[in-house]
C-alpha cells in the first residue's frame, strides 16, 4: 500500500478526534496488534514506514510506545495532527515528519498535496524525508492505485 508519499508505507487510522470532523474514519486496536500488522507489512510488502492519520493521533496515550516500537523496526514515521507540532511535540517525539495544523475550510490548500488548508505545515524532524518534501507540491498529474483484491484506496489530491 502506498499512503501519503510515494514510497511503500502502512497507514494507521487512529481512533478518537477532538476536532469533531464528520469525515474522520478510525479503527480501534491495541499496540501489540498494530505492531504485528506492521511487521507483516514490512516483511511481505517491503514498506519503509508508517503514517499516522485521523482521528487525531495525539489523543492516543500509547502513541509514544507505538512510535518507539515502529522505530525499532527501522521504519520511518509521518504523522498528521490538527494541533501545531509545538503543542504536541512530547506525544509525537520520534516521528520523522509531521503535517500539522487545524483544518480551515475557509482557506483550502491549492498548491500542496495531502494538506487540506493553507495554514497547515510540513515539519521535518529528521533528515529521513528531506528529499520527499518536493513531492507535496501539487501537479496536474493525478495517480490512483487500485489493488487487484477487493479494495480500492484513494487518498490525496482532488480529482
């Protein structure tokens, strides 16, 4: 599965959101189950990292434990958050990149992929994804990945 940037990643949908968005999708699971899924994805599909997305990842008390376990596997971590990074840096410690800021429907993002509004930032915390930042610049090229199985996944730019 490719999620968030053009490398093989596993996306983790996080249960719970303090922002009250109607479109948030989340699932409930525990850290041990998530780590097993991530290990399997690394072995079978060669993922290089994990992306935390909504609900709101920083609502999870076990997020630092999950992050440490993922980093121990040698994988990178990108997290979305509706908070400013500086407000939740203790919870997101260990992430390589954070896409932060509350969604503002009155100021939609028109030039960068995956960011919903212009106030949101791309915060690089390590050098792991420094060469991937250019990927966020939008282009006229749209990509859709269709899994031959029974799932079609779409994420990113408007079509």
